[in-house]
């Protein structure tokens, strides 16, 4: 069934999320981050920017940040979604981007 849905409608998951919010429901996720001290980057057992690797929670536990709540659909898709690119100009002061190419 999943193959048929994705084969016939590539953005099925996005459409389901849009419809869920459009009907008054909200989508929520618990948001966590893993923090690695800069000093550990050079000495860690593998390249920490390798997207095929996962940092073990035993080394760098998940730190709860809060909840991500999507409670409305964008009214201006271009301005609210397409132009909300993640760029250094949009970073929270004191937070730096990593060397991760993703």
C-alpha cells in the first residue's frame, strides 16, 4: 500500500500533514539535540560529519529542547516556507553551524 501511495503521489506525506493541520489538528514532535564539544571533533573515533554514522547516545545523550508544534498551514508558501532557508543569518546568537555538508 505504501509503495502504491508513494508511486502515485510522491508528496503523500506532505499532503497528509497539510490536511491534518487544515482540519484543525496539530502535529507535534519532541525536539532533542545532541551536543558534542568542539574539542571532541578531532579525536572522535570516526568523522563526525559522516551522515552515514549516528552518534551513540551513550557518548552524547539527547538533550530535550522542547516541542516542535505545527499548528497551522502557511498562508504564503513562498514567504513562509521557501524563503525560510537555513542560513548563517538565521542562526540563534551563540549557536554555530557545523562543518556537516548536509
